[in-house]
C-alpha cells in the first residue's frame, strides 16, 4: 500500500490530471473509484462535509486534501 490514496471517478477531468501529474512526478498512489468501490464514497463524504468531491487525496497520516495540485501533494509528502 502506498503513502497516498486518491479517490476518483472515471469521468472526472481533475482526477485524470492529478493522476497523470502524480505519475510524472514518480509518486506512487492507490487509485480508488468511488463509483466502483463499496464504501469509498462514504470515506470521501467524511472528508468533504458530506460531499462526494473528487479527487480527494488521503495521506498515510490520515489527513486529506481535496482537488490538490501535485505541488501541494509533494509539499505535504515532504513535510
């Protein structure tokens, strides 16, 4: 399991962009489609005040970011 879990949907352009940017940066992550994985939407809602906002990135320390840039993810991983 990687340090990051990225909750996505198949139709989200922001999700696709973040995944491509993370791949280019060499950052490993687990990609979970909230429409295909039972209970994933509930996890996302818990971080986003009941909203199913993606991409939601959850870090190993239990913190999360919603629709972050790769720079924000990199900064968080480096801290």
